[in-house]
């Protein structure tokens, strides 16, 4: 695997096992640091009776003056700290442009000048791409070297490899889990010294998401919030229907919605250290007040639940109607059968086949016509049938009487 970026640290461990002092100030030749972290430049030997100190970055003043109260120049007021006892300069929140040469000049009360210089190389360790290499150096009689990460022993693995003398460690490629504080301790039977270094792995942005409503009423306030996983924290920008909104925060607010606020909102998260970005889109619909109704403040799941509930209720009502209708038909059939049975029982006392045939014929006619439209002629016909039947039934059907004309013309009676 090719790893395009690497970071090499030299950890100086001063174990107080014996060291020499020179006239010039001594620093490591190169100091490495990661973006967003801090480094400290500490001279190995400092003179006594110091009158003034001066730290430079290239030709630019960082601080100058009496070590008890030096003047820190405006560009570095919130970026450095100074230790008057060790003359160490600590540089915070490293950026790639902090790489370069740093020098310290000391003037004693006797007028002597002492100077030391070192270099800083700032890297951005990127997850899955970069490698990190630590090398520790110490003076004196060193009998053991121990490496720790976050106060636990650092163990070798397929990515973490120790040198044969245990004074160097290589991590390749780095992962976000490698972020933490690393310690190297030199020791002998009578003493020990430890150097520390904080390592931060950069990654992201990833998992960009937008939280907020999809549908709102006209004239309401709306909040959209954007988030992303990133190291360092991502910066954000918003566009609406392809146009820049000017919002550079993780939240976008619409104080009072209008129909023109409907459209596509895009949040873009940017990791400025490794210059990576990722976007997410969100569609917002503004409707007339009340039309958003269920959708304005409810989730899709809640809306689906309400719709299902309504359908279940409608289905229940329909089922009840069918049930009642069916029962009503059954009841009518039973009543009809009961009435027919009762009529049959009465007719059974005076059975008459001719009457039954007439009744069945009459019922057939009634079933094939609308009872409301039965004509008078049909009604008369039924009555005539029934009258004739009654006369036959009781034997009182009389022969037709002779007319007056027939009586007056009767033949004479012979004697």
C-alpha cells in the first residue's frame, strides 16, 4: 500500500544522566507536529543572568523583551505561551503554514549573546493515507525504553511496528483510533524521564445529515440543522435551489415561511485541514395554512398510522352495515315464513285446492309487478275471482233470475 503522507517525530528525552553545555543554545534539528496540535521548543542549555529574550519565526517577531514580562506581538497573542524559567516557546493550534524555522536569541547582563535554532514541519495525518513515525533520543545510561498510549502499554500489531532497539515506532496507515497521547520513558536503575506527544488523526466529513420538517404551513418558523462526523470539526455552508444563502453555520432558520421558501436545501460540510467536503440535500414544501395539516408537525410514520386508523374505522362501519343488512333480510324471511305457515294452518281447516291454485296465481302476479302500480282493473279482477270462490264455497251461488220479459212470455199452463 502506498502511503503519500508521513509524519516523523523526534522525541527528546533528557534523562539527567549527564550532558554537556555549549555556548550556543541547543535544540533538536527538526520538530514535527500535526495540524491542530501544539509543539514546544525548549533549549537544552540556557545561560544565567538573562537580560532579554527574543523569539522569531523566520524574520517575524513572536515575542521580545525581559523574560519576566516579554511583549508578545499581536499575530501570536492567542497562539503562543512562554516559560520564563526554561525560555521554552509553546505554539498552539498548528497549521500547515506554521512550518518553518524558529530561533531564540538570549542577551545576558554581561552583554553576551546566545542563539539557537530549530525547524518545524507540520503535517496533516489523514486516516487511511498517512503514516506516523516516532523516534526517541536520550543522553546518559539508558537501560530500558517503554512506550505508552493513553496511559496503557502500546502493543505491536500489523500497523504498529517497533524498531529492534525499541527507540522508534512506526504506525502505517494511521486510523482514527490512533488519536491520543503517546509517551516514551527512558530509565535506568536509579532514574527515569518521559517525553509526551499528542497525535490527532484527521478524517471526514462523513455521514452528513439534515434534520428538519419536510412539509410546513405558511407563515411559521422553520429550523434546519446539519451535522457531520469530522476531525477537525467541519465548517458548513447552505444553498437554496442552487443559490448561496450566505449561511455558514450548522443551522439554517426561516423566520416566517412563504411559498417561495419551497425547494431544495443543500448543506455542504468541509474539512479545511484535508480539504474534503460532503453534501446532503433536503426538500421543503410550504403549503397553505392547514393544508400541511397532519404533515406539518408529524412524521411519515405518524401520518401512515392515522391513515391506517381511518381505513380500519371505515372498514368496520362497512362491515357493520353488511351485518345489519344480512340480519334484516334473515328476519324478514323468517317473518314471511311464519306468516305463510299461519295462513296455511287456517286454510287447513277448510282445504280447497281451487283456492290454493287461485292464491298461488295471484301471488305470482303480485311478485312480477310493482304493487304501487297495480291497476284498478287488476284489482277488480282479483275481487271477482274471490267473490266467485266465496259463492261456490258456501253453495249460495244462485242461477241467474229470469228477466221480466222472460216471465211475461211464459207458456200457458195446461190443465
